[in-house]
C-alpha cells in the first residue's frame, strides 16, 4: 500500500513539466517572430532610404543641368533656376518621392570678376508638405517618413 500512495503523490508531475516546456517554447517562438518582423521592417526602410537618396541625386543632376543650361545659353550674368522647384522622378521605383531643389548663386566676394558659385540643395521625401520637402512628418519623425538631402557646390 505504501507504494500505491507514493505513486498517487507523484501523479501530475509530468504535466507540470510539459506545461512549463510549452510556455518556454511559445515565448521563444514569439521572440523569434518579433525579431524577424523588426528585421524585415528595418530592411524595407533601408531600401526606402536608398531610393530617397537616388531621388535626391536626380534633383542635383537636374539642378546642375539647369545651371549649366541657363549660364551657357548666352544670357548675361549668372542664373539659377527658379527656387524652390519640386518634381516627382519618372523612374517607377522613385515615383513615391517628391524632390525639392533649391539653387543659390553666390557672386565672387572679391569683386574681381571671378566666377559665381552655385549651391544646389536637393531634398527628397516620401511624404511632402504642400508639394515640397521636407514634409510635415519630418518634425514628428513618422515611422514611414523617409528623407534624404544632398548639397553640391558648383
């Protein structure tokens, strides 16, 4: 009888171990799913950041071409295109972005007839404010807001 009573006291020990094991495995599964999801979102934002950079580069190229075209067309003086200028790139992968280009001419400060220096700033974002970048979400840091800015001096 003593052996039977001892078996009844140990009954249920295996079920407690199984429940603990299931809870630990479930927690591990949730942790792995969370890490995987975070990595996928981070990777997608990296791709969007690269696309925003390429869109900003297209603005620099457009601005440089406009400066070159305006100043070699026989006009007198140094000219910039009207600033700011906003457009959406035509490439399908960049069409989600708006590019805003600013051009600032700086005449030779020595007044010796030196060249005019042009500063072109291009900002690309995916959530523009009023059709121009930076967007309204740049100050709040929206989770999906992406912006890249490039400045070039010619």
